[in-house]
C-alpha cells in the first residue's frame, strides 16, 4: 500500500516535471543592463526587447502585428520614461538621477531590442541598483546586469522579483568573482533553456528501460541505467563544450535561425526515437552529434550576457561549468525517480510514450516558428 502511494506520488511528480514546460518557442523575457562606472559617474546601456515594450506601452500604432522603425522612434520618449522610472541607482544615501540619451535598435538571439543609453553623475564607489522593469506584468522576467569598473573588471547579477535590489562595491570586482558569477549564469540558463532540457530528457527517458522484442521493459540494474545516462551526459557535455568555446571565441559561428531550428529538430528526433527506436544503444552518439548544435545555442546566450575581455577564459570556463552543474542537478533528480517508476505502466505508457509525443508536438511548433520565422503560439 505504501509502495503504491509512493509510486503514485512519484508519477505525479515526473509528469509535472515533464509537462510543465512552456510551449512557446522563444526564451523567457530578459533585458540586458550594462553599467560602466568611471570618475565622471555611471554610464548605462539598457537592451530591452521590443516585444515586451509593445505589450507594456503599445508600440504597434497601426495594430498590424509588425513594428516599424518609425513606430519605435515615435515612442522613444515613452520608452525612456517607462524604463528609467523602473530603475533606481543610489550611491550611499544619495539618489543618482538618470538622464536618457540616444536610442538604437539591435538584434539579439531572440529578436529586436531597443538600446537605451543613459548617464548619471553620482559617486560610484558603492552603488545600490533597484530594478522593477516588467515585474508587474511578467513575474518570470529577469534583468541581467553587467557592471564594469574603471579597470575593465566586470561583475554580473540577475534581477528578479525576489532579488529586485542589489548592492555592489565597484572597486572590488575581481576575476574570481566574475568566475563565480558566470557559473551561476550557466546554471540559470540551462534551467530556463527548455529546448535543451527536453532534448536531454528525451534521451534519458529510456535509460531505465531495455528494448525486448520491440517493446520497452524495465531495466534490471540501476548500474546499467546509470552507465547509459553517463554516456549520454558525457557525450552531450563534450560536444556542446567544443562548439560553445569555438563560437564564444568567434572561431566558428552559424546563423542563429539555423542553430535554433536544428535544436528544435534534435528534440523531435530524440523524442521520436522513444516511440520508434532507431538508436537503441547509440543514443550517446545522437547526444554528441546534436550536442554540437546545442553548443552554438549556449553561445548565443553567452553573447547576450557579454564576455569580459579582462577575464575571458575564466568567464567562459565558469559559464560552461555552470551549464554542467545545472545539467547534473537535472540528471540527479531524474534518474532515481525514473528507476523507481520504471516497472509502472504509467512510466512506460504515460511518461515515455505520451510524454514523448507531447515533446514532439512542442518541438514541432518550435521548429516551424524558428525555421519559417512565424509565430504559432503567442
């Protein structure tokens, strides 16, 4: 009776983990805030997604679903007022008034952003940053901060509704702090990289099963399942580490649309293999082959964050290490639970088969949106 209850609870948890991922093809809402501190004060650059601003203050004047440069330019004053009203910088007890400068348009990995420049002439030894952009509209929104001091050392931070106010000692930024910051960023971005997670889960789902007479059956050994998972994770890690490094160092780059479309296709193929096994015993090869593509996807995130030139290698290593830590945490939570459930029909039917089918549908939406630059899910 107790074991049956545990199985039901475990199945519910596994289903919740599998089906709670959003179906939209774009990464969650982020903005990118860069503050450069020198003897004259703080100089800011704030990259904010136009789609988020359109939702917040309405940029699409003719309502045709497409933003033009004229529509955005006519709203420059509104954008600056809206954004700067939601950002406060103080030095000690003194507020730092922010003065808006020019605005530009830039392309990030997930679309067009306005680039708002601003300045403040306050003391910069120690500052407090209070960030409130979009939190009233989207509790999942994050503000990604780069703080650069006069020695070109960079500190990074992530603002969320739970951490909307943070303090920084500008002069104390050092390379090891940057290293730890980028570890945190790597962990965070694997956890919000839903396509990467679904690809990995699709490959891991059959790890606690064996194929007998064309049907999935429970694996008899946890050791065998763990070795299978280790092969997959190691292959995926090695592959995406190679291309992440090459792309981050600008040695090799690929078009963003091609990369994102290929990542969606990799999710489809990995999940399809669970319904029609083609790579049984060779899933680690699939993990390596498509891991090369996923590495370019991680690199686009790292490009949005920015790599400090003064600590380039440490930041790159930190981000890569963070991705691996985040990945291992997912695996550590998945494998024991999956092994416990492997004999239950809910795992072999609902989680493996129905779950894989749902993953295919989600990834198909991603692929169509990315490959053909169209929006199916708002």
